[in-house]
C-alpha cells in the first residue's frame, strides 16, 4: 500500500497565502524607496541567519513569509528602487509580475509546440508585434523566412548567433566534427562590446585569440574602416572572417556602432552580422529615437532585452534571426522521445531548437501583459521621460565646472567624472553608494575611472534624478573640502 | 520639459489585480482535471484569435485576464493535471509558485554577490541543504572546494560540465585559442543518454563525431567494460578521452548507469565524470531509494532538476561541481563595469561565473519555500507515493497478457507496449491522448515503439493511475475488437 500524504496546499490555502504574498509585494512597492538601494550587507550575513539544516517537518507559510522580511530583505540590492541608476536597469512593472505569476502557476513546458501550442504561438505573435512596434526589419517577421524567440539573456542570444554563424561558415562541419583550427574562423567586435561576445566565442570552441577587437572612434563606436582593414588583412592571411558583433548602445558608455557601414563590410566578406541592442533597443519604440537602428537591415540576427528597459521582469530577451533555418539547423537534435505528429507535419515551430536549454517556461505571457497594459503609446511615454531626464542630467554635468562628460549621452546613460584623479572618483562613488540614497556604478573610458548614471527604472521620477545629482554634487564638495584640509561638513 | 506619464500600476491596483490572478489560479487548480491533458488545438488556432497589431492604448486588466481564459487556455497542455503521465513531469506546488511570485516582484538581479547578497547566499545555502537531504557527496558542499548553483535546465548544466572538462583537459588552451582537432578530445555516454549531451558537445565545438555512444546492457544501462575498451582503443589511437556522461535514470526508460564502475574507469583515464539525474535525483530524498546514486563519489559534476519531480516550478536545475575553480575558470570574464570591491576581496561568490547567462533571477526563493513548506518528510511522502504507484502500474502491465514491460521500472517510469506491431501501439497512444483523459508519450526500446507512463505530478492520486490503466486497457480492447472485424464499442 502506498503511504498517504497530506495535500501540499489546497486551492483555498493557495488563495489565502497568495493574497498574503500580493499584499507583501504591494507593501514592498510602497516602501522600496526607503531602503538603501545598494545592500549594506556584509559577506555571510544572510547565511548566518539560516539554519544549518533543512526542516524535517513542514513549517507554517506565515513563518516563511516573515523570514523573507527578516532574513532576505536586508540582503537585497533594490533594482526596483526609483533611485537605482546602476549598470543597465532591469526594470519591471505590475502587469509583468502578474503575467509571470500566471506562467508560474500554469506551470506548462513550451519546449515543443505540442507541449502547449498557445505558448509557442503567443511567443511568435508577440515577437512579431515587437517588429512593428520597434520598426525592425520586416525580414525578422515569422511570416517570411525569419522569426523571433525569447531567450534568457543577451549573452545566450549572442552564443546562439555565434553558433548559427559558425555552422553557416562551415556548412555544418563543426557540429559534425568540431572546430577545425586550420580554417581559422575569426570574429570581430569593437573594444567596447559586451564581454558576452568573447564568452560566447570561448564556449563555442573558437577561443579568445580568434576575436579581433576593432578600434573605436572618439564616441567609442566601432570604426568600419578599421574593421574592413582588419578583415582584409586576415583574409589575405588565409583566415575566414565569419562573425561580426555590433552594438547599438554599449554597456560601458552607450556607444552606437554605425550599423549601416558595418553591415556593408559584412556583406562584402560574407560574415554574419549580429546586433546587440540589449538595453537601447527599447528606445526604438519612439520614432524619433530610431536612429539607433539605422542600418539594421543588414543584420543576420538581433536582440534587445525587454527585461532591461521595457518594464518586463527578467528573464526576457527578444532574439531575431533573418533566416530561422540557419539557427534551427545549428541547434536541433531530435531524439525519439520528443518526436510527435505536429512537429513532423512541418506546420509548427518547436522553440527547443532555437536555443541551448530544452525546457522553457511561458515567458511570452508577461510580455503580452506588459504591451497590452501600457499600450504602445504608454510604453513610449515612459521611455521618453527616461531619455529626457538622461539628457537633462548630462546638461547638469556639462554646466558644472567640477565635472566632465566622458562620452556622448544619446539616450538615458550618462558617463561622467569629477575632474581630478581616479582615486577621488572611486571614493566619490563609494560614498554615494554608501548613503543608500542612490546607486551608481562605474566604467573606464579612455583609461579614466568614470561614473555611469543610467535612468531607466519604471518608478523613477524627475525628483529622483534631481536628488541624485544633488547628492553627487554635495558629496564631491565635501570631499574637496576635506582634501583642502577642512573636515567639517559643508 | 519631459512629458508626463500616468503611473503604470499603483500598489493598490497591483493588490487588486494580484488578487484576481491568484483567484484565477486557485480556480484553475480546481478545474485542471476537467481539461483535456494534451491540448486539442490545431496549428495556428491561438494566433487566429490574436489581433495583428499591438494596441496603441493600454487595455483594462480585466480584459487581459479574460483573454487568458478565452485565448490561452484552450491551447495549453496541462502539465499540472493529475492525469499528466508524459515525458518526465515538470511538477509544481503552491509554495513554489508563491516563492517565484516574490522573485518576480522583487525583480532583483543575482549576477554578482553585490547585486543582491541574499540571492547568492540563499542559493548557496539551500543547495548545501540539498546535499544533506539527498545524501550527495560531501565534496559538493560549499564549505570545501565544491559548490552548487541553480541552472535553467539539465541541458545547460551538461554544457557547463563539458566546458569545465574541456578546459581542464586542455589547461585553458581551448578558451584561449579554440578547439584543436589534433588533440582529438573524445566524449562518452551510453546510447540511451539524453540528447543534451550531444547538443552540448556540438555547442562546445567538439562535434558529434567525437562523441562515442557506448553500448548498453539488457537494462539499457551503460556497460562499463565496453566503455573501458572504447577508451583504451581511442587512447591507443592518440585521442584524449576527456569527458564521460553517465545517467541516473535515462529519459527514455529510466535506466541506471553503474556510476561506481564507470567512475573507476574515468579515474583511470583522467576523464571528467558528469552525472545527469535530471528527474530521478529527487528519489534520493528517501534513504531506501539512494541506490540510484551508488558511486556518485566519483562524479566531478552532477545535476538533478527540482523542476521535474521536486514540486518546484521551472526553471530550477541543481548543478554541483567537486572543484568549483574548474567551472569558474572555464566561464569567467570580468569587464571593468562589473568589477566591485566585494568580488575582488575574494570573500564572496559571483554566480555569473557559473554559467553562460550573465543576468539571473532569484530562483533560490521558490526552492527555499518548497523545502520549508513540505519539510524533508513531506517531500518524501510524495516521492514514495509516486514510486509505489509506478511499481503498482508495472505490476498491472506484467499481469496483463496483452501487454509487456519493456524495461525495468526502478522508480516512477514504466515502459511498456501492447503485444503486436508498432502501428498498433502508435495508434493506441494516439487514441488515449485524444480522449484528453490522460497524456502519455513514447520512446523506442530494442527497436520497438514503446509507451512511457511516468507518475510524478504533484496532485496525482492512486485513482488517477487506476483510471489511466483502465483507459489504456479499454482502448486496446476496442482496437483488438476492431482488428477482429467488430466495430462496435466493447
């Protein structure tokens, strides 16, 4: 006789505890501004509060939820705080969270069309919507030879682009028998491209040494002439230039690589062009900001992250290819236990063949919720505010003789520093973040330690941007006083 | 002046709509048994209900939620139905869904320790708990040189294991300059191993031709003597056997590779041993079922999926390595904009370096909720029921002269077929699934079309297993009658 077990959580209990979690989150949304943005926790401070062993018997839900408040909250860096200006945003919104809750609660697997047709079809459909919404090349639409898929991150999208390019360049020989160094496949990106390009090349067995970092101009954008010269030299040397990654908005400084000129070079050499617009792609919701995508028609693949700046909680990278068959043939493997009539009819897509993982959650739901809840116009309003405030902030920097802009600020990211040594700037950053009233991160531009200020959190208002600038100015003024021998506060 | 925007969803609205979604899900849980398990939707039937363009203006939340019912629901295959016996389960539970809701609502990024210390520390801690709970090798604990990390899927875990092994075998040369075919790295798994092993080798630039499929014994388990013979032959030929994937519970038939004997062969050749226990690992919660892990001490890496059989919604693969430095050095890349004091102190872990994606959501929350809500004993109760019912089902098959068992059924997966031709069995499966009252899938064993019946959904009770067996028997009887020329129902 099988032993009996108590029901894990009845629908009625789920309703009660579900309400409690929703209440807790609504309350969190109200309080989030009151927490230090960057967690002040010391290493091991969370673990020190956790019991060494898992409980043998179940515990009351109320106790678990109370421990979120007591144990987890102090160890969080609040990415949903309106005072979060670090890295790139990973913003979110109510409709996204609730769409994601439905995905978790339905608990379906979208690996094959047959394992939940609506999951595949909604994903294809919403990614087609985004092509229109951002005015992306029509070649990315599912109605032609292209198509879109949700990946977990721009890093994974870059890896998939590299794999599709690798197989195209070697006519499938690499999947069959591995990378052949004699062919010397070479990849290219600017010195400012995201580290995921190099990581992807390592993963794909190409190696860092076969990535050429092309020099940039004074705006930190890739120089197409330098790209062409390098590719020509490499080809003369017998190598195969197979892949170019261009960036619409680099992570370091939001530099915009000239896609049109890069695209023409790629065409000339038969190299795959992947365009990474991880954060900045969202700007193309607004017609006046579509300059970031000029030349995107040349791209073989493209991605942007609704989970960065389009109010959709992580993970949700929208990845497009112009020839889906290139991607699928690079990634498909069909064992017997996954065969089914629908797939073999050829009438449906199985997204399992569009990325590395087999299983996949129903991520299109949250994206659908966000687009419908905001509407295209609503999304534009938010993006326009962020860009306006980013430019306003850049103006304040320009007007303050103690500070200097370190790069153009075409959208919502401003790179700047206090005049003087790197140490001063590093200490300035440390002090600002330690107040808990704002969170900024840094980069290095032209060799100099540079602060980054990125406006993109959903709930950020002008007052938060103003308060952050005041905090930066006051902290710097205090440091200048101290440096001059005065230790009293200004 | 920046334009104004209406608040996207106030905390009060979030509470109201959050309650509505919780209600909908509680109601879904009550109704789930009434839906056809396998969606009966035709290709394009979901898309046909969706407007061609995204709405320009936002829509009422009530309307969006109503469309989930109207448009999405008919296109779902119900993985959380107690009548789901297909593939491997992807089961879930209330506490998991609510822990995941917190993760979505907090919206933090756990890529670095500093970007939310609690996310990293809870993950490390809960994965240490699991080492105790499953009695895994102590070498996987974070307190030594090993450690655990949550990956999205066993496929991604396999890829990471391959990369760590590849870099160990080539002393980092592959990351630097790519795969060198002259070294001829060779990988091994049984002919029954999951397709993700071959896919991972393709991704990693090793290629399918460098994977040796080792023959299996009559239980479909890898034959260690055949493995050793193959590795010896390959080494004599100048190749480098670098990686072996063993499976504790194959996807096709739940075969258990003999880890201890395979491990000794790996030791002899200096090959990395990765053990994939994607579904079956959860069984080790029960001391009497730990035979599945006998010999696991030899493993360099290991994974199992709480998102398959441990009541935790996708995605949540627990991946362990014995020497974390091997994994980290294979996957780390540190650009300036991710540098921070905590990381450079060496006192913390940055999980970004443990997998391909950079960004990562707070997945440990749901796992923590599940373990605490059920308690170790509560989890065991459910697993024991599933195993008892799986064995009971295997007994019924054995006792019915029309059916035959096709493989041992050590846990909760039963592989069986109706005596007679493949066509009969394929049609039997089609008819069963078309009733909507149960969902099974198939595989091929010893060349024969074989039905798979896997008991693992959270809400499955004995009555569901009994009803499914009755349905199978009756459908087959009807088909036998038809074959004998009688077309009337039995």
